[in-house]
């Protein structure tokens, strides 16, 4: 990560999804959609959703607890929560999550980069560690998009699910397995309207007028986002592999944000890697936004598809627009997930 050989090293991995499952068939009973449409266009069969009264922070605590357990750690200098569905507009969710994990006193803050949030959070925490300002960090991606989707919007309702995933980082050497080796982040704010919640922020509130109900929900221009996602994730994975000193074909596993099974296939095609190097759990959890990458990673580790010693690139794309990826040699770390799910 820097030229003196100090690096942030992944030593723990945790995952959590809420127990309530929402299947395509159940959705088809409420909306004008079908299991066939959802599966063939996205690869999704089911997703998990929170119960009334639950919030993103609750999922973040569960995933964080499991990442700490996986790492055998009981402290962290920094707690970062990547989310765009925070528990409250103010304050950030991370200080409360840190407190509930027994990490009161840690630097704690949220990062909002929508579906790229986990990669941005990982890069930020890794920078604090590599620079010597912190010794350890808990990085959590958590979102509950079920709370911001319009009840009657079949496109978004079919896609998104709730969940959380986390990794634990400690200071170590750039030569160790688990050391973050290459990081590539980018954005294009001129396309911000492709993924947005129009109301609820200062731009709407400063008008002094109540928000239109439709503007309080999440919207996405699916087709335009699809092509941007493929192009930018493909380019980012290539850049990150190069930064890590690898040829793209030497990458063993590419764990991408799980937005659509067809996007994973298209990225594999663009960078000329076999599709079986792209682990996927989208069929069981849908698009879980900032939680997506660590959840997919935890599932792939539990299934033995991501193994110690493999060259791995983690990559995301989302609202902003934002994108990014990070490279590491996968360490010998147990993934601690929920007992009830995602399962196969
Ligand atoms: O996570 C951040 C990044 N997000 C992404 O990368 C998402 C990228 N986009 C996508 O994955 C896809 O664009 C979607 C899955 C969102 C949509 O799939 P699509 O194949 O691009 O469909 P479309 O939006 O072009 O819509 C095709 C048709 C439309 O009907 P008409 O206008 O052709 O009559 C939609 O109204 O499919 C209709 N449709 C549905 N039909 C049944 C849209 N959603 C549904 C649905 N069930 N759930």
C-alpha cells in the first residue's frame, strides 16, 4: 500500500442478513411481475428484508460482531459504516454501531458511496492504517433499501434486499496474505441523476415545501446504469490488477457488487476472464448495496470458492456515479455468517 511496506491486512470477515425472506413468488403476488421475469433479467430468486422497527445499524452490529469474532479481535481504532440508508439523517450510524459493539472511543464515521460504499470505506480505512494513523479498523457495509423503495415499483422492489457484511483490518506488512495491494476509486457526478432519492436532503428541504411523495423513494435508470456498471467495473478491475502488479488473467477471483447476474457475465466477457472466476450469491440475497461485496465474499469463502492464496479483486459500482476496486491475496480467514442464511 505504500513504499515503506506497511499495509492494512484483512484478518476477519463477517456477514449478516435478516431472517425474513421475500421470494419472487411473494413479490409476484403483490406487484405486476413474475418469478420468470426477475430470474431471467437479474438472476435473483429471493432476498432478505428487515422487520418493522429494525434499521441498518442493527444489521451492521451483527456483521461487525461476526467480523470481530472471525479476527479474534475485541478492539478497533476506527469503525467505518458504508451506507446510504443510515438509521437517521443525523448523526452518522457508525458511532452508535461502535458503541453497541463495545468499541466506544473509536473514530467512527459513515461513508456514502451507495453500492461502491464498501470499497470506498475499505480504501479510507486502509489509508489510515497504512499511514500509521491507526492500527486497526472495522469496515462494515450495511443497507436496508427495503425502507426507501416505492411500494408499487416493480423494478426496484424486484432487485434490492437488506444485509450487512464486514471485514476487520490490522496493520501489517505489504508482503502478507490479506494485505490490500491495489486500490482504484472513481466517480462521475454528471450522471448523479441515474441513481437517486430526490427529496429529503438540503436541496429539497431548503425550499421550505413538503416533498412530493414520489421523490422520497429511490429511483434508478436501469438500462443506463447497466452499461455504465459494466464499463466502469471492467476498467476498474483491470486498473487494480495492474496496480497490484498482476496481469488481468492472473486474477483468480473477482468478487463484484451483486447488482445483476447479467452484469457479472458482461464484465467477465469484457475483461476476458472465465465466468466461473466471478463468485455470485445474487440469487439468494439480491442487490444489498454497500453490503453486497462482503456478503458475496463471505458466501464464496464459506463455499470454498474463494480460498487462501488466491489473487482476488473486489469491485463495485453505484450511485454518484461511483466505482472502485481493491486487490489482495486472500488470507486464511474464517468467514463468520448467519446460521439461518443465505444458504443455497
Ligand atoms: O446497484 C447499483 C447499480 N445497479 C445496477 O447496476 C442495476 C443495473 N440495471 C439492471 O440491472 C437492469 O436494467 C434492471 C434489472 C434494473 C432492469 O432490467 P432491464 O432488462 O434493463 O429492463 P428495463 O428496465 O429495460 O425494462 C424492460 C421492461 C419494461 O417494460 P416495457 O417498457 O418494455 O413494457 C419494464 O417496465 O421490463 C419491465 N419491467 C418489469 N417487468 C416485470 C421492469 N421491472 C419489471 C419487473 N417485472 N420486476
